[in-house]
C-alpha cells in the first residue's frame, strides 16, 4: 500500500482527485473553514438527523453535489489527539474498504494540526483495517481495493507528517508480521518455522542470525528449557538475531520473546474449551521478531538483540511431571509444580543467556498468565519492573505508540509463595497475584542487568468472532527501542 502526503488547504478539499475522501470532524459544529460544498453536505446531514457530531459517528455520502470525489465519509473524533484521530480513521476506513475505492485521501474536516503521531496513527489504522489472513484460508475475500492513501496536511506540518508515515509503515509491517505468525495454525507455525523466518529476516535486512538446536542447548546447560521441550516431537529452537546499527562498544537492547508454538499444558493439561487458541502462545516471539523487522526498516543508531526460545508444551512418555526438579542455566534448581507454567521455564534460561551481551536493558515479552487477563482485561499489557526509569520510558512509549501498558507491583513479599522444600525455587505460587508471582520468578534470573517484563496474555490476540492475533505489543516495543537510540 502506498502512503504519501499532500499539502492542501481546508477550503480546497472539494476539488481533490481521489476515489474516496475521508474527513475527520472535531467538535459539535461544522468547521467554518471547510469549503462550501463539503460544509453544506455535512450541515445538511446533521440537520436531517443522519449524523450527530459525537465521537464514533460516521456518515457515507455517495457522489455528493459539487465534490469531485465520488465517495465522501465524515468520521467524528472525540478531540484532536492522535488517539482520537486513529479511532475516527478506523471508523471511516471500515465504511470505505468495502467499496471499489483504490485511492483514499484523509484529512481534517476544517483546520487542524497534524503531527508525526497522527501520520503514524493513520498508517497503522488503515493497515489494521485492511489486514486479511489467508495462508490456510485461500478462500478469504480481499479486505479492500485500497492501494493508495494520501494524508492531507498543511505545509507547516508536512515534514513531521512524512516522518510519521515512515515510522508508521515500519511499525505496521512489524505488526503484520507478528499477526501472520500468530494466526498460522500450530502445525504450520512450528519452532522450525520461526527459526526459518528469523533467518529470512536476517537475509532481507542484513542481520546476524544464529539458531541453536538441542545439542547446543544441552551444552549450555539450559535444563529448564529442555524440560518443557522434551514432551514434544517437534525439535526445539533457540533463536538469536542481532541488528547492529551502532559501534560494538554500545551496549545492546535485548528483547526476549516466549515462543511456545502450542501449549496444551503438558501433564497439567488445559481444559479442551478454547485450547485451539494456545497456538497464540508464541505471541511474545512473534512480537519481538516483528519489532526486529520494524527497527531494521527504520535503521536507528543502536544495537538490538532478539532472543526467542521456542518449543511446544505437549505430552509424551518423556514429558516433565509435576514435582520434577530441573537445573536452569543459571545453576538454580526449579521444582516444577505445574507443567502449564512453562513459559517462565523457557524464559528463565533465555534471560540467563542474555547476560553474555552485557545489555543496556532487557525486556522479556510473553503470553504468560491468565491472571494478568483477570487483572487488566484486554486493553493494557502488564508491565513489571523494579526500575523506575524503565517504567517511565515504557509508559511514554506506550502513549506514543497508542499501545497501552500498566505497571504492576513487584514487592519482595510476593516472592514468598515461590519457596520450595525440594529446590531453590518453585515455578508457581498460589492463585492470588499469579501474574506478579510469575514476574517474581523471572526476576530471580535477571540480577545482572536492568530488566522489565511484559505480560501480554490479554492483548496478544482476540477471541470470538474477531478471533486472531493483534500484533501487540510491536508498536510499544518499537517506540521503546527507538527511544533508547535517542
């Protein structure tokens, strides 16, 4: 899809050449600077009760008099913020995408400033609305005919808008990659598939990619990762990809993504209902690989390392059992009280492996706990860190990316439930505060660097009629990584 800007005055929109004109209105009255044919069409629709100038409302006009564009959509935003602009663009594009429009022009319905954030929001909104999964469903109809989107702006805003479009295209590409990985069924998206896709990213963007197999993982002493993988016939893969945009002396940002390509829970088997959605349990891996792609496209001056421990959590005669004790790469022993708490078992060895890069900061990303869904629902990802500076940076990035997260506590007292009579640590505590005790477990393997954990169990995918991967938190991670370069 081709995104571009066009300098245009509010009083000249009626003469624009495009297949569809999407105008975002703000306020409870028609903007006086909007040219007469468009202002008249909107005023008439308001007077006739066809639309109210309230957030979320839209109206589609076909071949209105005096306007060159054959399709005009007005979408009302709550305010002039990038967040409200994005929501209105989504509403408007959903009105247009089923038509035959190939070129859509988008702008304010009157005067209004456009920042780089608005431009980025436009790209991510349009890409999200027009995404269609078809790898294993070739019969899926095309989402739309839209191939070109023009952002209308003033000359003063054009430079910022162009920068926002470029960042938005990179972020949207990363989100689409993560969604595609997540949506593929588990018999397609295996650990070997993720490894192959990482190698492809390396080839496409000049990245260093290394994939370790069982023998190398055994040699490293990753007993915790091996314990999870031993119940599956699919070979495990430990993926390490490196983007080098700065001198080697600059410490890298490290992202670690949980890559459980299917999670049946092991011996602690999950209930059958909605178990199919456990193909999304590699959402952390998908998001860090998507972020890697976005960063590689933008080419910031920093170093980034992406680590993905990937395997299935299945049952066979070799599967780990509740009560088994394993030795992690760190040397700490772990009593596995619940085999369905497997994400933390593969992440802890990856977090220990991250030490060798002497990182500036490490962020692990995982669909880790149902408890986080209970705590935060499906809007905010859970953020866990003892580092206030990281928490502030993450919060700022989430606002800029329109990809929200919420900081959760990590008080020492929450770690009491992880004590074991038979090992250095147990892999679960009690049910209360389950997302927090999971993070406390991971914290035991991160003492040598600055660290944060994102629990995306509630945000990585949607259920029901809209079932599918969201690609989150690629926008949040991309903004966080880019901020490290600044």
